[in-house]
C-alpha cells in the first residue's frame, strides 16, 4: 500500500468517524496543531490540513497537542470523568448500597448512571451492585464463613432475602458455595478498547474485547463448560490481570505470569499451549503452528482452535499469520492484530 492510498483510506475513515480505525491512526490538524481520534466529533478538517500518525506519541513528538473533545491520550472506552469517583467508591467498598437519592447527593443523574451500566455491563446500576455483593458473599462462604453471618454482614435484612437474591444471581443456593464456583468479571480499559476479564479461583478463563461479536457465545460456552455463572466481581486475579495488561501495553512486560483456566478438547489445549510458546515479537504461520504440534495437515483445524481461544493477548493467537505474512483471522479485528504485532516489534510507543 503506497502512502497516497493509505492517506485516502484514513481520510475516508475520518470522514465517516469510523470507530474500527481506533488504534490504527490519530489525525493531526496543521492549522490548529491539535491531534484527534478517528471518531472525534469536532469539525471535519480539510484534506490538505491533516496528517496521520500511527500513535499519540508520534503526534506529540511532531509538536501537536491532544484534542480536548475526544481526549486521544485516554484509553479507548475509558469510563467518563463524571463517573470515575463513583466507580472508585464501588471498587473500594463493594458492599455499599446506593439508592437514587444517594447518587443525586453526589451530583449524579440516576438515569444517566443506569444507562451507562446497562450499556457497558448489560445490567442496571442496582443490578451491578447486587451482583458485586453476591460475589463477595460467595467468596466468604466458600472460605468457610457461615451463611447467616455473611448474609447480614452483606447488608441484607433477612436470611430469606439474601438466599433469594443469591439464587437469582448464582443459580444455586448459598449453602452449595463450597462445592460450586462463579466466574467473576471486570471491565478493563486498554489502548485498544475495553476488555472483559473473567476469573475463577483457579485462574483467568476469559479475556476478550467487549465489542467482539462472538463474546456472548464465548460466555455461554464457558458458563456451560465450567458450570458457573458470570457475575461482576472484585477478585485478586482480576486485579493482577489488569496490572499485567497495563505493564504489557506500557512496554514493561513481555511474558504474563498468571494462572489460566482453559477448558477445551485435548487438541485445542495443545494449540493454545503452543501459542504461548511463540516468543514475544515473533510470528508463526498457521502451517508452522500445525507442524509444531505434529499435525502438519491440520492447518484449518489449528486456525479454528485459534479462533476458539478465550484468552486474548495472554494466549497470543495474534502472533499467528498467513503463510504469505498477511494478517488473517483475528476475532478482535485485524486492526487490533496489527497494533499488537507493531507494539511487540517496538514500532508503537
């Protein structure tokens, strides 16, 4: 692709405010010395007044400053500023009960809060708080605490009310917690958009971009394989995966050290294991990957197993490319695959 044709593509994407180009380029406006995301709502600049860069760092190094409207220095999908104090409060005190009146006291519109949680988490704000409380209660009971004691210390006025709420969320009674499990989840902001992380007590079982079309299918499949319900949670492994991802995107981590839960067939597990053996900054073809696992004719099966991977980045299916070097087959979008490979080769800072 020559420079001119790339510019044509980028300018066309800018005119459409095309979100699929987030992470591919930022646009800098020569007349204002400001650079923006592809989706910025500011007035469309003239073609002769723009230039494109692959990262915010490149735009900054050429003397441009970040736009105050689209905030290109922030992670894609980061929570809005007006909501961050509330999210911090919830994270620090997951058992807190907040009614609409409490939100108004904090200067927040309950409808606006409800809409954001519904859009980002698929549930209302109150539903999210209930799920957090149940996740906390589940962990306590599993560790040996009494059901009744946990119920009242979780803010419930009656044991029956706690039991009903627990069953509705977890799909089993509180007393069965010692022999059952939940998949606790957290939304993690990254430079490539928000990701959903899921973890059991044994390890991370899901890490995927929220806008992936197959995410709902992945959740249903994992829920069935692990016999566990997905609920928002506050969990040490979720803290750790969030921390390690930040280090990875900051260029400070090349290998992940976190336990994984990867239910699947023996063939799938073999493929996923070999994916983790591909060195940081390297790529393999699907054919080479098939040869590595001792099944050189199973190229298509290897590609399908890659697509069935539930743990993006940590199990690096983005490091597998076509035999001719072309980027193919990435559920999170080829633009993300391109970004990740550039990042690992040191071409994005």
